[in-house]
C-alpha cells in the first residue's frame, strides 16, 4: 500500500483533511498526518517510509529529502513553491509539484480586504477614500491577477496590467488595459497589486526606482512574497513620500520601523493569510491528493515544477 504524508505546521482545515482522505482511500492509499510539529526531527522521522508528501508553507529541505528513502513525489498545496528544494528533489528523481490556481480567489479577496481597510483608515471613524475610479495596476497576470481584475471591476476601478510572459490578447479578454513596461504600470496607477513569484529575477526587484514613479496616494499591495520588495528602498520611500502606503501579506522584516514611524500607512497580516480560507484549504488539498494519485498511477506530470 502506498503511503502519503501530510506534513503541516499550519494544518489544513479538518474538512480539507477529510476530503483528501477520501481521494487517497479511493486509490487504495494510506494517509499519514503530521500536524503542528515543532521539531524538524519529527518531520524527518515521519517522511522516512512514505511514497508521497503534501505540504503547505513547510520547508522541504535537502535534509528532509535525504531522510525520505521511498519518496517519489512532493506537492506544495498552493501556488508558490520556493519552500521546496527543487535541486535536491531532482537529484533524487523526486517529482515536485504545486497546485496553481486553487488559492487564487482567496489571495485576491485578501488584497481587497487590505485595500478597503487602509482606504477607510482602519475603520477608526475618520473620513477615508473610495476605490471606485482609482487606477489599479496588476503586476503579473497569472491566476491571482485574473481574480484581482474581476474583483476590481466590481469596485469600478480602472485596471491596467503588465506581464511580459502573458500575450496581450489574453489579458485584454478580461477588460484590462495592457502596458508595455513595469515603469509604465507604476507611473500610471495609484494602486499596484504585486502578484509576481519570488525568484532570481524578482527578489528585491520592487524598490524606490519603481515606486517613486507612482502618482499621489501611491499604495503597494503585496500578496506575493515579502522578498520581492527591496526593504531598504521601501523605507526610503516611506521617508520621502508621506502619501505612500504599503499593504503586505506578510509583514516585512522592517516592520518595527514602519509601525513606529508611519502610522496609518500600512496594513500587515500577522502570518501568511492569502490561502487561509476553508474553501482554498479544501481545493488545494484535494488538488494535491489528485495530482499524487495521477502521477503514481498514470505518470501524469502536468504540474511538475522541477526538471
């Protein structure tokens, strides 16, 4: 019997675990659970004899992979997969996957939750501002970007996007205006939603040079990874532009500086909240389980992210 381990420091919702269990039991697989673990040794022990692994934001390091003698596939239940050591997986012939699109609506809704909270001054009783009529730039038009665009239409925002990897015609299908560069996007829009992955090209790429181009009332909404923002230059922007706000899931490393000096100009979640809905939990978990079954039974590598 094939064994599948769900290792989650932040567990799936119980309803999600039940749905995952159904998918795996129908395939004749055994489900093992490791939840709320506090020591990497617990993780190493649990992964020793399993065929497949499902994680959320848990770090699947080379140390974990070397401890997994029978591991054939690891699935990150979510879009980002920077918590997986892809090189180590490839060296051992382990397929690494993500579950793109399953958390996208949850992430997009969080972006607007933060935007509304900031626009209305944290609901402190003072006069705020509206989103209608404001220009919103979507930096990267993937699964999350599409949901951001759909929601923005309902708010009556004017929507722009920049993504050099998505054909212009595909973006325009969503009623979005396409711009030719990141500089043009930031120069045009009061709000910019960051939906870019964290990789060598993007880490620390959002900094003073881009943000300083933004018009008055500039607000960056980061539901991607905190690492894509250059924090030294972020602080420089805060200092020079009293009209600038930064909304982020999760808080930057320079959180204390911002909280001490720039009141009412930030919104930070206490932990990564983008995928933290029961619906996203269930969808991502089921997708991960099905991808494992499809790979082990049929060799399906559709969502593989390593070589």
